[in-house]
C-alpha cells in the first residue's frame, strides 16, 4: 500500500519522464497501489483494488514499460496511453477501452441566454452518497469507459464542489457533479449520469442546464467536460450546450 510521502516523491519527479499517466492522479486515487518498478527509465505502480487492476506509470522508454507489463498476470488497465504505442500493446493482448476527449464551452452566459425556466437545482446531502454509487452502478459500461464510482469518490466531489441531483420522489435517478477551478473562471462538469430506467425523458438536459447555471452563479465564464469519442448520444447533448471538442487527440485507455 502506498503512503502519501512516497506518492508525493513520485509526483515530484514526474516531470523527468517523457510519458506519464499520473498528471491528474491524486493520492486517494492510488493509495492502494504497490510500486513494482522504480528507476530512471520506468516507474510502475500496480493497483489490484481496482477492476481491472490499474497500472500507473512514468516512463522515458515506453517499450521497456511494455516489456514489464507483459510479464504481469491477470486483467490490467492503462490510462493515458500514447497513441503511437497502441499497436504494440495490441500485439500483447490490450484493446481500446475508451478515448476521452475535451469539450469546451467558451461562453457560459451566452449558452444560458437560450434557457427557459431552468428548474431550481437540488444538491446531494452527505448521507446520500450511496445513492449516487447506485446510479453509476446501473450505468456501468452503457458507454465505453463509464464505471461505478466509490463512496469515497463521491465524498471527494462534495469536498471539491457540488453534486446536482434529480429525484423522482425520494429516489435519486440522475446526477451531475460540478466544481469550479482555474482561479474561479471555469466550470468543470465532472460526471453526469441518469438511471437507465429514466433515460429519454430529458433529465440529462435539465442537469446540464443546472450545471451551466451553477457555473455562472459561481463566477465561471467557460466550462469543460470530457466524453468518450464514440459516445455519440452524450456528445450530441453537449454540443447543444455549446461544449465543442477542442482537439482530435484524447486520453486513450486500454485493457487486457
């Protein structure tokens, strides 16, 4: 199990490596990981607490990293795979899991001008985190790369922002986690999900409207979210809210 001092030491030397999957990783994300390799060419962490097991890496020599990965047993997952090495990983049994690309709205206020009678947002209470976990469990793999989150993960959202919820009676059937960053200028729509039994009724649209309104009320000028490049239904909704793909390049995730 990784301790926080060791984690900070790894992050501290990450800039020395050409390839990294740890640029957006916090200690809570990988505290269950074990360091299995650490030198000037490769740092490799193996987290068996995740399904499939997650590999976090720093590497100057990606081919050397692949050789180490090949020797590991069981199902494995890699995030932030450099596209040029995807064919070599494919040769040793890895397949594409998802590719998340960035979508940006550069003028939230302009988008909100089209809104009519936005429902007042309701926010998640701390004692309701398990209900969010349940929604994500029901949505798991409805689109590539979408997974159930943990209670700890939802608690982290609440510590860093808000979770907007949509309820039918007392049941949470949809949610959108949001936060403000970049010195208060940017809305981050971290995750949006609707229980499959309630999809197709416009709940996602309502949640996204409320997210944009939340951003404006908290001083954000622009907004950001990420979506899998093949999730056409979600991308269609995001485009209607002026979230436009910024680049053709994305975060490639692969599994074996």
